[in-house]
């Protein structure tokens, strides 16, 4: 049997190339759009406040609406850029975990150990079910499951081992 905890961990390079999921370009875009929106809102408010006739204020109301939209697009664009990068990093980590699982299974087969894929397991506190050989189950006390996959089972399939 392979002892997963005996050898020191392999040094890993960080998945994200910077401190967070955003790059300076995202910040500049968000600041520019929000800045234009705030300036437009201020201008619309200033010029609309000097008139008492609403018919003359219509163009300033439109400017305020467009400015508010631009400011909102700056924030939404910032959030979407972060979500996209986090999603890409999640996919990369999942691919690495699958490769590690395949390597682990190959090592176990080469060592003559039986890798049981019959039946599914979970562990205390988990809401996913896994194959017995899943890397995410290593070091945890497995709890054998009965029939799974129907809505009343209360657990869903693992995204790494894909039972």
C-alpha cells in the first residue's frame, strides 16, 4: 500500500499568477467606466438643478441614466473578469486532480493492490459521493452508500472522480 503521508509534499507553483483573480487592466477599465459615470452624473445634476422647467431637463435626465449605466458596467465588468479567472483556475485544478488520481490508480495497480470502484462512498460532513479510489477520499473514513443518484439520496456526484 502506498503511504501518501510519508513523503514530503511536492513543491507547487501557485495557480494564480498574482494575488487575486484580477489584473491591473481590469482595475483600470472599472475605474475609467465608473469615473466617466460619476462625472456624467455630477454634470447632469448640476445642469438640471439650474433649470426649473422639466422639459429642458429631459436631456440631463438621459445623461444621468447613461452615466449611471456606465458606472454600473464598470462594477459588473470588474466582477465578471474575476469570475472568469476563478472559473479557469478551478478547471485547471480539476484537471490536475484528475491526473493525480490517474497516476495514483496506476501506481496502486502496479503495486498489485486492488482498486475497488464498486460502490460509492462519502465521509462525515460531505455532501458529495465518490469512487472508493477518489483522491478526495484519501485519509478519510469512508461511509458506504446505498443507491445514489436519485433526488432523495441527498448527495451529488464528485466532479473529480465522476462516479
